[in-house]
C-alpha cells in the first residue's frame, strides 16, 4: 500500500477519532437547529390566537420543520453511531470553555456508582435474610404449638 493510499484510508475510516469529532459537530449543529425550531414553534403556539394570526399557519410551518429536523437528527445518529455514545449535558451557559470529564474521572464516577449499587443490593439481601429468618421462626413457633 502506498503512502498516499494509506493516508487516504486513515481519513476515510468511519471509526477514526477525526470522523467521530466531525460527526459529533454535525450532530451538535442539528441540535442547535432543532432548538431554534422548537423556540419558533413555542412562540408560534403562544401567539397562535392573537388577532390576525391563524393557529394552523402560525404553528404548522414550524412544527413540520421541527418534526423533519428531529427525524433527520435521529437518522444521522443511527447511521453514524454517534447516538450510541454517552453525551454529557450541555452547560447552561453554552460556553465552549466547558471541559469534558477525563477518562479517570469517568472511571472514578463509575466506580462510585457501582459501589452505591453494590451496597444497596447488599442491604436488600440482608433485609431479605432477616425476613426469611423471621418467617422461619414464626413457622417453627406455630408448629411447636
């Protein structure tokens, strides 16, 4: 394989980090458009019955565009696989300065969550054991009579 074809195959690899970054950016652009359409739709609903406005016209055009944009985004996420990745919620300020969590932070968070779930399961099992012992003691006491 020549150097040029190797270089080209790296850039066309659908699993490359560069392609993922591009797809995530495209998905974010879709989301921004959907947010804008949703705001327009909401405004249309709020002003639908004001004098001079037609409810069907005011909300219809925005609603159909919103539904189409949602279908387009869903299909894009499905085709690219971007929809399978966990995405942290966008910060309220929508600032670009937010830093995604590091791999170690994700590992730590997951470990804490697993520990909490383990402790909860352990308490449930201990409670079940107490209940079984109480039921067994009550059954034994009723047989002894």
